[in-house]
C-alpha cells in the first residue's frame, strides 16, 4: 500500500469514527505508574483518548500522528474539555522523538519495530514507556489481518529487554475464556536512573 493510500485510509477512519476512541488498557491498569509530573508523548495518538488522559493527569502532553484528521479531532476535543495537549501531524517513522526528551511515552496499537531503539533513547533517565499492541496467537475480530503487524510470543519483552520491566501481560492462547486483552501484549518499563 502506498503512503498516500495508507494515509487516506486512516484519515477516512478517523473522520468516520464517532468517539475519541478508548484509553489503552495498559494505561488504565497502570495509572499508578505514571509520574506526578513530566513530559509525555502519545505516539501515533489517533484521535487522542490517551493524550487527553495524560494531560488530565498533570503531564505536559504531546501527541503525534500522521493523520491530520486525527490531530484536528484531538485538538477540537482537547479545547472542549480544557485539556492542554500539544498535538502535531508527524510521520513518527521519518521523524522519531529526540533522545532524552520524554518522561512518559505511550504507544497503543502501533507497531514499527525499527522505532524501538529511538523510543528507548527518547526516554529521560527514569522515564517510562507504556506499550500495547496485538499478538499473533489470538484474533478477537479486531486488529491487523497482516501478521507482520502483530507480535510474536514474548516479542515485546525482547524488544524492550534493556529497560526495567514493571508490568507485562500476554495471555496468548492459555486463557480459558478470552477477555478484552487476550489478544494483546502490554508492557510498562523504565529507563534506569543515571
């Protein structure tokens, strides 16, 4: 798929969506791991449900997405709700975050493996990453059909192995009854203090 058709697809999805989306489960289940203050990035933010929560949690919140429609919708909602979010249209693969720039980075339902080293470097000492995306083992009628955009077993752990892991969940096929996170891998990890 060309870059233009990929962008058109996502712009159409964001324009047609009825809500801001849902807050990432990895964030909801680990709000206690957010710092009291600092600079946060919602990377590939979509319509910004996570960015809005991060801003309301007292963090200086930045939100990036390559869809200008998603960013427009986020900014309108942030203004309505009185949330201070600095959002910008940005191709995060071509222009990843700079080194030592964020205390919190949240990534939800976006998998670009080549970005991982940039994300690790972008964390300030003590900074935390909250990450969730789909796994290959379980399909709950959502997420990408292309398995290249899904994680292998324990892959998320391996991608961030140089960080200190605080939380990890990946049910995979061992759960007896699937729930809302059975098809996800979720991780919270931090860069060591220097």
